[in-house]
C-alpha cells in the first residue's frame, strides 16, 4: 500500500468526491483507509442504563484506498505515487513535480 497514516489525500470517487482529509488509520491487508471527517456513517447505540437515552454516534467508515489520491506536500496537487531508489532505499515520489515525498 502506497498511502500512509498522516498523509493528506483527496477523494476522487464517492459521495465525498473533491474533499480533502488526513488519513488516520489504514488496513493494508484489505486495502482500506479511514479519513478524518469523511465517509461518515451513523451508528445507533442502545442506552446502557435504565432511564438513559439511546444516541446516534457518527464515525468515519473505512473506504477503498483506490478512491483517494495523495496530495503532494511540495506542489499541493493530487498525484499518483511513483518510486525512486535513493541510496539503495525505495522512496515515494510525486509524479507531477518529481520531488521525493
């Protein structure tokens, strides 16, 4: 998986198309990411004690990583990720400005 926790991404597909957010969690084995404040879902929680009211809890649901593009921190544009070998270490590279991320 090329995206990492803390990366800024732009959504290219789905109901949140065009919005930007920060990755807060990744699931590489399922190719899923969780983006802060995007892809919100509502879960209805039962009351825990008698006399307490139930509530609606909003949370960011996981979405497929292919629906998001990395926003380059140098040029600020959404881009695909390339790879470059620097001193025998594989590094991520912006495809637009050719800078190492």
